[in-house]
C-alpha cells in the first residue's frame, strides 16, 4: 500500500488534494474529469503532433469514448452517494422520487455527451450535422413561435404541458403546428410563382418548404430516443438500488457501468424494433433526402454560370458509360463466338 | 486492520495505475502506427473487369481437394474480414486444409458506377469469374461459397447456372427477408429506397456503417473503445484491435441501382423465395439448385438473423443438404476463437468429401465442353482482359 502510494500519489497530489481527509474516495465529484483533463492534455499534445492515419484516428475515438466514460463515472459517483439515503428511503415514495429526479437531471447531462465522439470522423459529421440542425431548428423555432402562438391558441396549452415534463405534448404540438403550417404558410411556399424569376422563386420556396418539413420531422424521432433513454435510466436505477454502498469497489463500479450500458442497449433494441419508431425514423430520413434533393436543384441552378458539369450531366455520362460497357461486352462475346465457329470450320 | 477508506483508496489507486499503464501503452503504440496490414494470405490477381478483381490464393497443400472454390463476399464492407490476421483467418485455415481458393474482390464503386445493377454483379462479373476458373482449370463445375450478401448472390447464381456449380456453401446468408428478428429487415420496410438512390446516387459506405452501428449503439460506439483501454495489455492486442477498426471503417459505397434492386426486390418484396426475382431477364427458381448444399449460420447473428438463413435448405431441390450453426455472432463467425477451431474443418471436410472423382470428370468435362460448343453453338468460356500474374502480397 505504501509503495503504491509513493509511486502513484505524487503526480496526482494536486488533483487529489481536495478529497484527502474525507470519508470516502467517492466524495470527489470532479476527480475523474480533472484526471481525464490531465491525460487528455498530455496525450492530446502528442496526438496533435502525430501523422494522420489509422492510429491517430483510433486514438481520438478512444479518447472520445473515455470522455463518455468519465462523464458516466462522475454521474455514478454522485448517484452512489445517494445510495445510503435511497436505502433508508425504501418505503418513502416522495424521498425516492426526489433522489430519482436528482439522478435524472445528472443523467440528462451525460446523455447529451453520448452522441458523437467515439465514432469515425464522417459518422461524427453526420451526427453533428443532425445535432446542429436541431439546434438551429430550435433557434429558428424560437423566432417563429410567437406569431404561431398568437394564431393557434391550443399551442399554449401544449407548451405548458411540455414544460411540466410531458413529452407527448411536444409531439402533439408539432402535429398541430404542421397541420396549420400545411394549410397556411406551406400553401404559400407551394403555390406557383410568376414573372421573370418564376422558376428560381419556385425552386427556392420548395427548398424552404422541404427544410421546414425536415426540421419538424426530427422532434418526433427524438421524442422516442429521449423516452427510451429515460426508461433505461429508471430500469438501471432499480438495478443499482440493489447494490450495497459499503461493499463498493472499483470492480463493482464497473458492474454499475455494465448495468447501465446493457440496460440501455436492451431498451433501445426494444425501441428500434417498434413499427412506430421505424415510421418516425423513415419519415425523418425521407424529409432529409427531399431537402437534399431540393438543395441539389438549387446548387445546380446557381452553378449554371460556372464551367463545371452539373450532377445531372454527370449522371447522364455515367449512364451512357454503363450502357456502352454492356454493348462492348455483348459485341466481344459475339466476336469470340464467331471466332470459335471459324476455328471449327474445316 | 484496513479501514474501509484504506481499502477503497488502495483499490482506487491500483485501478488508476492500471488504467494509466494501458493508456500509455496504447498511446505509445498508436502514435507509432500509421497503418496495419490485413488480408495476410499471399494471392495473385488473375482476372479483372471494371472495379472487380479475381484473386487466386497461393495453395499451401496440393492434391487434397482438386476442385477449386470461388468465394463471393458481400458488396457491403470488404472480404478482408475472412483473412484478418495470423491466427484469425478463415482463408488461411482453409488453405492449411488443402483447399484451392479464388476470391472475388468487388472494389470501390465510384460515381461512374452508379448504374451498375444487381444483374451486372451476378450475370456478368460473377459469371465471368466462374468462366475464367472453369477454363483455367479445365473443369465443367467448380465449388462456390457465398458469404453474407455474397451468399445471396451465390444462391441466385447457382439457381441460374446449376450446370457450373458442383457444391454450394452459404455462410450467414439472408434468404428469407420477411422476418421480424432483424432490425435491418424491419427498418427497410419503411425506407423509400427509390428516393434514396435518386437523391444520393451511390449509397455512401458511412451511411451504411452508421445504420449497422445503430443496431448495437452502446456496444459499438462506446463500450468497444472502453473495453479496448481495459484490455490493451500489449502491442499485439492493440494491433489486433486496429485491424478490426480498419475493416469496420473500410466501407465501399454501394452502387445505386444494385442497392435499389436488392432492397426493393429482396428486403421489401421478398421476391427471391417467392420465385419472382428476375436477374438478367430470367426468373430465379431456387428449385434448380440440386447439388450438395452446406448452409452455415450464426446463432447470435444481429445482422442476418437465423430465421433469414435457415429456410434455404427447404427451398432447394438438393438431396444432400447440411445445415450447421455456430454459437457466435455475424462477425464472430470469422474471427472468434471457437469458429477458428471448428468452422474451417467443417467446410474443408464437407467440400473435400464431395469433390472426389474429379479426374474422371475432368476428362468428360473437356469432351462435353467441346460437344456443347459445337452442338449448341455456345462457347464454353469467354475470357476477358486476361491479366498478367501480379503478386498482391
């Protein structure tokens, strides 16, 4: 023990100062993050100097995953401190609920960090694109809501329900909003334009309409993911309640982590199997694709003046090349057949 | 006596020490690593057509199985999974057991390949490879092994050309797509595949990968990397992990039109087992598969569930059907220690037993080929762009 301390304690002294003398090492809430910051700083510097390649990619994915692990550990450290109280409050629903709410708030923060870091660069871009889109949509929504609030009185009630934590209100308000949008502004975007800029105006309006449709397909999908995340937390909470604080060791901390991720994996698997989730996912994907198609149209139009081929022109070339390849193959076969015939003719 | 505080502190410090050591080891190895080699078995490029290449593995033992086997892998990800590294290579194990192996490498479709269809993959590329081997080896029939989607291709090909295939092996192969056991089967039902292909052209490999990772998001996006830190005890393990990573993220795009037909006709309409799938203008009738069939599936497969693979035996007219399962997952089939021990002997023994008497057949085959060519006015073999032997390793 002494040797171990001598070997280990010195480099960590600054970081560990704050919990020395406390009753338990689990009392330091940001111990892991300080430690992780130090590791990341050291390794990050080295990684920054390394050449790009598989090793460097995997290192950053691993660091990303270790960030998530650190966030989780901190959450569990906080949560485990509540275990004795939770044990005492076994039959007190109000106290249990209070502890759960505390867990739930901490968990939300962890959950926000889960998407992104451990995956490949391109997948990360795809995910952050979605997250950025949601953020932008939220900002845009903020600007747009006021006039809608005034025009649709029922929305107010839905928002109040949502503020009280009822996520179904979000979905209901979006359905209502879309219905109203389709009958009002949506019609304006879809109506024919006229005059000199008819085509450009229509293209632009269609793109905007596709963008709105895409933005409002996302909350429905996210509602499923959020609900599943909270459901998994409740289940993990029940499982962790059975653990005994006094016997907590780093090994059992891993057990807590295992309970957490396997419970999540199972819960999300059940969600992913549901047809209504599959519908919501397909709806968001299809709206995203329609938006991409509209954006392609716009960019083709804008790039007309440039001396570069458009996507459509390239597609035509690809199709022609494919047809030519087929034709050449058929002719090659015919020639070889004829050659064989000739060879066999006496 | 140690107090609770001392005990926990001791545990905690040793945990941090272990973790630090592992991270140091990982960092040291990763920073030195730009790449790792996969696909280790030496092979020669023998035939090439557009992006597709046919390789012949250098045999390790001769005279054990004289009928060569052509392996067809999926268009999704790459065939390197079967030859990942020393000690985790199905190919190497099969070569050790005396099999003579060719493999199709589909390559990376580019934008110009967007219009390549399922018919092209099966009726042109696969058929040209089979023809090449038949001619090069002077055989009427060869053995065919299809893996995953490549198994579906091989099944379709065999149904269309039963006269060219002596034995068929399918591994983790989707056949019945109308199942609720696989998330991919459920999700694809609602996907507007036409919109996807019309918008994106070729389907990006990263999009496919994201879909695969969503099947087990917590394990594949997070726990895998945490486990990596935990188990990174030496350079060999780290490099092994890197090889898997290299394989997973080496995802070719999917040629748009081929993707469209595969999803619409197979995943959505399940036309293969209904006998309504048309390839190259011909209906695919699974009953035309009459040669011996070995159908292998993974019991814990989350990509191709057993309920999708198992029915094949009942759909063909072969009298000699062997269905074999392993208690592993889709990827574990190639790399788990259990399958390393059992899978290759199963395949090698099965195929060797059914490839005997070949010398006699070779003679009749040559005769039959020339008769066929004269009588039916149909050449036995057309060899395109023969390629000089190129050593790949």
